C-alpha cells in the first residue's frame, strides 16, 4: 500500500481485467486529486472499473445544491463527502456564536447537504467524520470543557453518526478511526495542507482510499458472510486428538488468552450476523469435545452452523460448507494457523478470502481486524437471527431425508408466505437482500435503500417483498419482485430470492401470483428479462421453466414473454399468510 | 553534488510518467506536461524521499525553476553530511 506505487500502477490499469463498473464522486473541503489514482488502482484490484468525478475544491455546498451541477450530471453511484478537520479548525476560529452552537450549526450544515443530494439523486451518500485535532488548548482539561475544540469535534462526530443512523442512503466513512489507527502524529502534514490542501500525509492516503473502496464494494454486496475455522492451534492451542480436552491451551488469562480472545472476537461477529463454520482435520468426536466439555470455550456447538471434521482436504470441505449454506465462495473467510492449508485453499479456491495469520496467536485478532473484512451497509433484525435460520435449514435437510417423497416433505413443513408492497419497516432488509443476492437474481439491479424507498412511493410500480415461515421457524424476508405494467404487458423488472428457500415451491407460488396480478389488470402478457452475470447461471432457464418464450435479446440479456392465457398454474404447498398482496 | 542531477531526472520521469524528460536549469512547470499543483507535492515528497532531505514550506513555494530546485537539494545534502 505504498502511495507512489499505487499512483504508478494507476497509469497502467487494464480495463479488460475488470468485470464491474462504479461511478464515484468526491466532494471535499480539502484537495481530492491525490485520491483519484489511488481509488482507481484499488478498485481495479477488486475487478472494478471506477470512474471518478471530482467536484471543484471546496465545492460541497455549491455542487450539491445546484440541480444542474457537474456532480448530478455525472450520475454517481456513490458520493463521498470528505470533511477535513483543518477546514473545520479555520471556521471554528471565526465562530461568532458559542462553541456548542457552532457544533450544532456544523451538524445541521452536514445534514442539509444530505438533504440536497437526496432531493436530486439516488446516489448513496458516504459522509466522513472529522479526524480529532492534535492540539489541546487546555491539555487534559480539554475534555472537561464542552467548548474546547476537541470537545466540539467529538460532539460533531457523535451528532453526525446519530443523524446517519436514522437515515437511509447515508453511510459513514470513519476517517477518524483510520487516522487514529495510523496515529495523528503521522497522519497530519501541515506543510502539505498549506501547499496544496492535502487531506493528510501522502503515505497514509492509501489506507483511507482502501477504506472508501471497502465501503463502496459493500454497497455492491461484496461482503463476507461466513468465517470458516480451523480448530487445533487456531481456536485453541494444541491438538485435541493428542492432548485431550484437559491438555489443550485455552483460558481467560495467561497462555491460552490469545485463543480465548479470538473466540470472543468471533462471537461478536456471530452476533452481528456472520456465520461460523468449522473445517477441521479431526475425528468428529474429538473435534466436538472442547465444545461440549471445555469450561473456557466461548463458542458453543450451537454457534457453528456447519461443522465439518474429517480427513478430506480443506478445499473440498469448504466447497461442501458453501453448498450447505448456499453462499458465494468469495463471501467466505478461511482462518487456519497452518500455512500449508492456507496455500492449498488459496490455490484451489482463489475466491475464498484467506488472511495470512501471524505466527503468534496473540496477534490473530489484530491481523484479521486490520483487514476490515466485515464491512456492511445494513444491519437488521435478520442478521441477529441468521445463525438460527441456517441451523433450522440444516434441520429441514435432515427431515427431508426421512420422507418418502418431496411433496410429502413440503406438505409437512406447513409453509406460509406473506407477499406485500414495500413498506418502510422492511426497507433495510429489502435493500440488504438486493445487495446480497447474486445467484437467484434475474436482473441484478442493485437498488440502494434510497432507491427502494423511491420505488415504495412510486404508484406506477408494484414493488413486492415475500416473507416465508414454516413449522420449524421463520425464514424472514426472502424475496423481492418489482413489477410494472407497460402497455398490455406486466413486466417483471426484478426478481430475486434468497437461496435458502429454493426447491420448495416459493418461486412457483410467486409466479402464480404474478400471472394472477396480470389477469386482474387485464394484461395479456407477462414479460421477463434475464441479465447474465458471473453468478446467476442458476436462473438462466427460469422463464423457460414457466413456459415463457424468448422474444428478444441475446444470451447475455434475454427477454422472455408469457401469454397469460397459456399459463399453467403450479401446484405448491405454501398457503398465504394473513395479508396477501394488496391491490393498488 | 555529482549525482543530484541524474537522480532528480529519474524522479521527474517517474512522477510525470514520461521517460523522455531531460532536465534543464531553466525548466519550469510550464515546460512539463501534467506538472500542476497536485503533481508538485508528489514531486516534492518524492525528491525528499530520494535524497532523505526535508524542505520548508517557504523553500517549496519560492522555487522558480529546476536549477533552483537542484541547488536547494545540493544545499540540503551538503548541510546533512
């Protein structure tokens, strides 16, 4: 991550090596030019071709208020607003009101910028916070004085964070955390600020640029969903098969604390919705022992969604875990102390994220945390329950094996589905599903939460979500369909589903409903589109399965049409929940 | 110092991504494509790194041409040794 190297690389990027595009706008009261080559290179490393728009220096207000500004003409996907503490300091010096009023006014000013952007654009706003200043006018007493500059910066940061929390379409760029990780002493370069209004030292611009790339990729659904864990010498010290449950090293204080700390870290990830899987070369009975018997195990057996302990190679096991969880390999993080295993997995499954682990287990958490692998753009109730959902799914699979035929099994599940128009309560989860669904996704339009809100309020469009539950538990919100009537056709603009609920009649039930909707509106046809991506092969023949005929487009972007009168309603075992789709 | 000029030329070629740059005493920003205020700080920081010297803000802002830049580098290097 060397500044000069990244700038040099930016001059030789090969657009052919990218598979996605993104449009990023930069607005700042500092200079942004240095970030442009860095962002280009860092996006390129992730297979993304970034085009960048730089607003004129210090043009945050001007560009966002003017509906005809270059910013809006550029039609960015994301707008990064970088506020510098250097500029804040200058305006603090000229304050006319008291310091607290100054803080409130600055916060209001920032929120006003969001308002302006959101009235002209559906771009996701990424607001920075302020790096804490290095100077202390009162020394330690700064903290006791609400009007000290550091107290003012801290209170603006807190207020901006709070305002962003209740706001859809606004994400935060925690520049303060990046700067304090680097160290403020190394972060600030007053001379470069004076010479060129440089945001920080050139050396540390790459880490901030990477932070911005991480945020942007998360809005595209490039997020880690599962951590696959080795056991011996990763989750505890020693080898359970040799040392036994009394012999392994794991405790809250002392030599086993490193492993204990890693487990605490993983438990926190679990509680925010990251799945945990185990992939260990062990006898199953041995591998389970610490989970059942060791008093200092933080992780319990029930925290592990997929538990694989056997002697086959780890790449094969990771593939198996992927199949069970139905998630992409590129959303899996593999932790193993053994360099051989790490390299094997990197070689066989290059999509899997395999962090290099330091030799000393004491440094594990720090090494993993530094990589910022668990970026996200949403957090909803479903995240907290995710492990439970997936565990219930594993149970369903067990049940499936004991039924004579699939129909009997499906009937026994007593599935119920609710389909309803988008509502504000469900927007976060809807947006999250839209960002995360790659495989069962016919058109892969990545609507942001703000886009979803716009759809919700658009009377011309019928944006629907589906929720499913069954005897064994609640699946939550598992599907999104956006319909729009055009002439005599009902057009399926979007159709995506969570892969957790495949092969149980969900898509059949929904298609019945879609065709019924067309009928009710006296439309003679239903039209669908399949836009091929690297990951949605699964639904390539989706429309064909329902009797649609291809009527246009090509292999990569195919249009399919169904004559409503020809449709054969499908038998399913899903009954409607309380309220079905409300007619407009 | 004997190698200042050559090493400066390497830095210039790298920063401006142009291997055909040949430095002259009277060369200014107007003579080099892409030499703007942004590249200027990249250039200054790269030169500082190359020669392990540090310029003050005033020194950076008063430089008129490449000749003065080379002289400044020489002066800094001499005072270091």
